[in-house]
C-alpha cells in the first residue's frame, strides 16, 4: 500500500504553487476565491481556546483584544484559557485521548502529528491564508500537514537568537557578532576574560536547553535521525559537536548544568552574563522594566542569528506553535472562522507589534511588518521561521521525535560531554541507545 | 459497606488496575496500545536513566527518612518538655508542613540558585567562600540539596505525630523508672521507645511512602537534572508518560514503585509492630 507522506505533499503543493505562477492554477489560489466569512459560525456557537501562557504581556493583551473583536463581530462567545506552555502539551494529549476539552488548543512543536486523526482538517483555512498572505514557510507544512491535509493552523514560532551585551562583546574584541563557530568560541573566551561570561542552559530546560543543543549538534552536521528515521546520533559529526561543546562550556558562568528555562533570563537581566540564547523576551523585559538600571540595559542588548557551522546552513530549532481544532468540537465553522480571523493582517500584525515580535510569523507576507525594522534589534527574529529546522530533523515528526525531545536526550548528551562526566564518544553512544528505544530499532 | 466499597473500587482499585495494565502495553497518548507483555519492564531494566532514577529514589528515601526520623524524634522530645511558649513553638514547627509544597520548592529553587543563592551570598559576605556554591549543578551536591529540602518539609509531620504519641505515655511510668534509679537513656530505651513504637511504625511508614513518591520538590527545583542525578521514579514516570507521551512506559515505571512501597509497609508492620516486645516480653 502506498503512503502519501508529508514529503509527497510538499512536492505536490510545490508543484501546485509553481502551476499557480504560470497561470494554470491561478484561479484556485487567488485570495478572492477565499473571501473572508467563508466559515459561517454555527448559531449560538461557543468556543473554548486553550493556549500557552504569554512570555510577554503585550502578546496576551492583544490576543485577548483580538478575540474580543471576533466575538463581537461574529456573535460567538469565546473563552481563552492560558496554561504554562509545558502543561498545554499533556492537556492537549488528554483532550485527544478522551475526546473532550477545548475546541482549539494552541500547543507546541509536533503535537499535530501525535494524534492527527483526532484533528479537524483545516486545509481550507490554510489554503485561504496561504493564498492571501504570500504562502507558508516550508517548515509550517512539515509541522502541520499529515497525508496531504493540514491538521493544524500554524500560529508562528517563538524565535531564538543570540542575545548579548554589545559593550561586553566590544570589550572582548568583536565589533560584530561572529557568524561562525570558531568566532563564537573566541568571543566566549573573551567574554569570560572580561568577567561577563556566556551562559547556556544545560539542565532539563525544555525550551532553552533543547533549542541551543539541537542547534549546536545540527550545526556540526550531526542529527538524531536520518531521512529514513534511522537513529544516527552516534556519528563523527556529533562527536565533533560535543568536543566543541566541551570547549564552550569551559567559558560559561558556573551553574549552567542546573539551569532551567528562567535561569538565563534572570542572570542576563542581573548583569551576570554577557551572552545567552533566548527569545526576544529578555529585551522586552529590559525595555519595559520599571527598574531604571534594567531599562538602561536595553540599549546595550544586541541580537544575532545563531552562527553557521560545518553544516553550511542555518540550523536553528525554534518553539513552533500549532493551532489544533479538535474533531469533537461542536462548532467547527466558528472555530475555523476564529483561526482565520486571528491570522488576518488586521489582527496578526498589531499582535506581533504588541509583543515586539515574540512570535515570528508563519506567513511570508508578514515579513514586511514594520515591527521587524522599526527597531534593528528586532530584525534577527524576523527570519526565525524561514531558517529553522523542524524537531526530529532529518526524519519524520511524530511520537518518536516528541518523546526523544521530552526525554532530554540531546540536552543530556551535550551536558554529559560538556561537563566531562562522560567522554563525547560515551555520551553519543548513550544518546544513540536511548533514542533507538523511541524510534524502535 | 457498599458506599465504602464503591469508593475503593472507583478511586483506588480501578486506577491501580488500569495503571498496571497500561504498564503491559505500548499505549501512547492519543493512541490505544497493544499488549507487549514484559517489554516495558525489560527495556526499563536495561535503561541507564531508569536505573539511576531507582538508585536516586532509594537513596533519597533512605537518607531523608532516617534524618527526618532522628530530627523529628529529637524535636518531639524537646517540645514534650515544659518549655516557655510551648504552644507557640509547637505551632511554628508546623509551618513548613503548612506551606504549599510548590511554594516551598520555589523558595528552595532560589536558595540553591547558582547565581542568586542567599546561602552563597551570606557565606561570601562572611568571607568563607570565594565563589557561589553550585548547589544544583553538581550531581551529588544536587542530591543532598533536594534531600535537605525534603527533610525541612517533612520534619513537622514526624515531629508532631511523635509528640502526640509521647503525650499518651503516662508520667507515672517515668516516675516509677526514676524511683528504680533509671538513667535518662534507660528511661528512653525502656519506657519511651517501647511505648512509642506503634506510633513510630505508622509515622515512618507514611513518611517513607511520601518520600518515595515525592514529585513536586524535584519537579520544581531540578526537573530531574543535572544529568538526571535527581530524577526520582515519580518524576521520570511523569516525564516519560505525560511530556513524552509514552503512557505505557510511564505506567510501568509507576507500577515498578509498588513492590518497594509494599516492602516498606511490610517492614514497618512486621519489624516495628512487635507487641510482645512493646509490653516487656520477649519476641520469639
């Protein structure tokens, strides 16, 4: 039996898009074909939305304001609940399991691939939005399509970048942020010498730990699995990455082995470190701080995309947000109307502005949102979706990739090698064995 | 009988039975599993992280329970004396137990922070150390740090329960022992301890159960890190079952805790509730 994979779908849609450009499929893809209001909410519809709790206040305020606008316009009662982002995933899984819960859940990473048969087909919404706003970045299709159908609407991703103190970087002898790995190591050594060391989370930090360790291994050409889902983490490339991690770790502020997600933000804003990897929330916190000293720090904060390693291309992992509409929802049309409404330019761009770009857009047209250029410090986050790799790279997304990340296999491997508790070879072998369990060798 | 039986069936037997059954399947979140027999247990036995979590759990439970017992008993005996402001002190002792675990765990998270620890800060100010202590960054230090947090939180339970037990001992027994010329140690050994043993058995059984199944302190303070050195069976079970979606494997880890818990209960039952000994006789 032949299986229509996501890759087949990507090829097919790429073909359709190409056809569109030469006019063959133009009529199908014009925005006019998808007039807003296509989804007429059911009479008396009520929606429950569960989303991750904001990292920056502006996000939540504007999301709720936009929701209110929708509720008034379409006469649909919408309740938005927020939970800590790590709690949303298990709740979504339970909702999928028991067939009851919020109509829409805005979760993280590859959740849509864990229970695609429980999700409503939202291809119509995604085709409408994609057609109207310049198309979706490829990684969105990786995350949100299954067997040729969209099973979630991409909300965007929390982009990550190198967050540094410009004064410290200059004191360390760099005028601009290095774009390669040797340069990054040299910068970290310089920062340590100047008393403003770097700090990257190596504890079981679901967000920050996974983000930078995946980038590091991918940048060296290492990867957990190949395109056929064979576990290949125990490779010369990975070992090279771990040797590099060891050198980098020697320059870190003490204590990073225990760092959870909030630690690097706290240490950075307290002026104890000069470099970390984070979302734009550090800058947002400094900019909006009521403490004059912290507020003044904002002018000294710089952002840069993660350096490129021997892999020869950007290898960032960012926190992706799929918006899933569950089949058990009694009001699928109202839910689709809501999803489409929230992604329309009139709502999406002000929302991005309110959170100074905490969420990077999944639709290409929003690259032009002035938020990305009105403050040059925002710009590196603009391309997060364009340059990121999906979790589980270079294999398929699903249960195995999610479980491998949740079990901190990549983070533990880097931490073991960096701290010297295991040799790079031992750490890679152990990671291989652990990952094989999930990928069922 | 029927309501009680129903309650036990719905809230105890069914979840336990379901958990045990799930441990023999490869159920994933959102996907029904199939029977895999002992496959989960075979994997867990060979899994270094699980074995480390088992060691951590046993070590954590043993060290924390012994210290909680010793300090709790000592505190109970102090509070049993005629101290000034006795009621006030008894109330204060309960405070760590009253504070929600998540809150006290957050407080410890700050106390042990690599950059902001009040302990490190104080020692630095006193000139006793020249750099902050990495409480949670070094595996053994992290283990002892979370054990200390557990002890702080668990002592009141032990102390107050034992205090209640001490107050049931008739003062006339101590007077009689004093008249016989018993030393303080002999009074403790031959009066207090035998009469307190049934309470100790109950208190320590509960204390061991609570410690063995601890989750919140670890989840908030370390998430099982660094390098999984503070992962307990309960936190690993959650990580695999809920965050990772492997319900079957997570259930197997949870089920694997049951024999240890039963052993603790049986030890306390047969080891400590020896009635002949308590009543001055000899155990056969």
